[in-house]
């Protein structure tokens, strides 16, 4: 048994034993659970992949004379921003598009530029053109503003992920006879390929399946700097079916993350163009798991052949919102490059970068080893498997007199 | 000796005619089929790697064009921008010739240019715009 305070004391002295979620497997095989739980202080986990529910909010400062952006219309490099706040706060979502983008009118659309790319450029220090039209008031007399903005001049710039770090996710296939273009990538007909999107063994929430150490307030690596878990993510769904070892067999927990955009690096924040679908943002995240006891250790020691993902047909079941699956495959199979579905060998593709996730897990490991990153104790837990908390579909209701 | 890669477009009316064998018979050229999309009554596409005498190669291509086949050099101008690539590997199952592969240990994605037939599917399939094509 260890406490976070004890682990932090060891980190402070530069004595902490820190390994990645991949490295722990060999250690536990060699030394056994009891010794490993005493020896290892922290296990680092990570993920890097597209997450459309990412965005930034920022404050541009007040021009002279003043202008009230709230209630007006604002674009940044022609991409729409959300100005529905006070005079100079804006929100920009990763999937926002320029008004003139043809979307999927010329199918499949290319989606070459949007919110995700804009966030990457802002972080890279590029000047962006802000254009605003609004109404005037006695205290905010201006109706129009066009100016360059730069991240270094913004008052605050904050990355806010409404949802990230999905604990497990679907494997997407296409059982139809034509190519389809989805947020899980280009899917070839007749089960031509199978795309998945988690970093498997490194996936943060798969290493802490019941959220016993990760909670609100947990300090994390977020796109190159320290960020925090702000809340549970949208669509958090902890009560799905689980394996004996507690690993969810379906998409389950999610996290909402927050951090200072000004300190982030475009190495870990990349704009993404998903052919025929839209734009998004890939975000690099790393989460430390304190090995407080043997139970916590047992969770980080689950192997990839004990983690399963549901295979979902994105030509019919997914778009129609049906809960049908074509079966389960293990992460070990997915990562081998080939899986078997209905007796057919199907090559797999991954949307997350396991290589980048490994880099993040190692960076976080080194930060902790060098005493630069202390662990935080969650201030409140996330709803877990016994909470009854569920992700519900929309109940459509007919609007009267419409 | 010359070794070239070409893309041959067969109009509908030529798809069921024996043409390509003449490259061997009349011009002494060897070829390897890299990709073929041939359907009855539809336009056909054949990507060949052709080896042989330079002069005979040119004559052979002239023969093909005379019969109505459109010949396009497959300049190997698909390239990967390593700064943009994040090594996710979503391109790997899309590539019809295994020109995109992943190192099993490091999970690094590699582009093997020699295997590429410039079909371009990776260019649209890459979310990070790391693959580009120039003819």
C-alpha cells in the first residue's frame, strides 16, 4: 500500500520508479505482482488520435472603441467561431468549417481546412484573420472588426476537450458493396478493411477501468504541457458490459480535458481532414496511474489479448443507430494487422498513432522521474460501473403546431 | 535495358481484345502486371512495369496508342511528408500493393516507393495530408 503523498515524496527526491503501461507487463512477469506493486510507483498511459469534440476558448482583448462580439458573427480565417458569450470571448470547435467549404456537395468532400487546422496554426504562432460583425450598444459602439490575431497577444487561450480518451471503441467495417467515407476513415466494400482507434495497452482508461485513480482534477500531459481532467467526458457510459477483469467490451468511459493552449505544441495538436466526413483535431494525452496497491497494479497488467472491441458495420448498423455487432476482436489481433470476420481475413488500420502514444508515455515517464511532474489526487470521482450512469440516445418528440 | 512503369487506359471497345501480349511477341518486352481493373463493357486500367530495349519500348507504346489505348507514364511521384505523418497507419489497408507498411516493433509507418503504383488512394485516405501525388 502506498499513498499519492508518498509517491510524490519519492518523485521529489528523484527516486520514483516509473514505467509505461507497455513496460509493466514484463516487469510483473519477472517479479510477480506483490513485488512489482511495492517496486513500481507510477505507470504512464497515453493516446494520440482524432477527437472531434475538441475546441478552444480564448479572449482577444478589447479594441478601442469597444465591440461586443457576443450575439454577433465571428470568423477566424473564414472558419466560424462561436461568440455567444460576453464582448470578447470566443469558442472554436475542431469540426467548424468555412462557410464557403462545399462540404459533401462534391462527394466525397476533401475538407481541407477547418477548426482543427486553425487550432494547429494558432499554436504554431501564425497570424490569423479575425472578422466580426455585430450590433452596437451604448457601451460597445462598434459594429465591425477585422484584424490579425496571434496567440501571444490573446489574454487566455485554453484547449477544452468535451470528450477524449474513449475507453475502448468500435472497430469499423463496411459490409456493403460500395466504398463509404466515415469518421473512422475510408472503408472499402465487402469488409475490405477494418479500422480501429485506440492505443490498446496504452489507452488511459483501459488501464484504470473503474476510474479508481483517474478522476476530476487529475493532472495529465495535454499536448505538450500539463493539463487536467475537468469532468467526465460527454457520452460517458461506464455501465456497459465488461470482461471478468473489468475491461469494458464496448465504448465506455470518456474524459473532459482542459489545459493552457499557449504552452502546447503543434507536435501534439494536429488538424485532420477526414475524406468525405469533415475536419477534426488529433490531441496527444498522457495520464499517470499511481500504483497504490496490488489491485491497481492488476488493472494495468491486463494484456491486449484480454481487451476486446466490438466490430460494427458502418454501412448500416452505425448510421441507423442499431445496436448490432459483427462480433468481438482482441487488441492483440487488431494490432497484428489482420482480423477474422465471418471467416474472412480483413486487414486492419489504426486511426490513433501508437508510435506517438508511446512517445507521450515516455515523455511523461521522464517528467515524473526527473521530479518535474507531481501526481494529483482527484478532487471527485467519475461515475463508475456501479453508478447507473448511462449514455442515452435522443428521444425525438414531435413538435406541436410545426 | 530500360524499366518503366506505365498506366494503360483501355476504352470500352478494346477491353475484350487481345492487345498487351503483342508487347512480348512483337517488341520483345517483358512486363509485370502491378494492377488491373478490367470489366467487360467498361473502361479498363492496367498498370504495368515493362522491361526491355529502350527503342522497342517506345515502339511498343506507339503501337498501343495506335490501337486506341491511352498510355500514361507512371511517374513515381507519390511521396510521404514525414513531418506531417503521425504513423497512425490508417493508410496501410487501403494500399493495394503493400507500399505502405508498419514496422512491427516501432509502429513506424514506412513508404516503399518501389511498390507504389500511384493509385492515389492514400492521398485521399490520409487525414494528415502526409501523402501527395504529382503526375
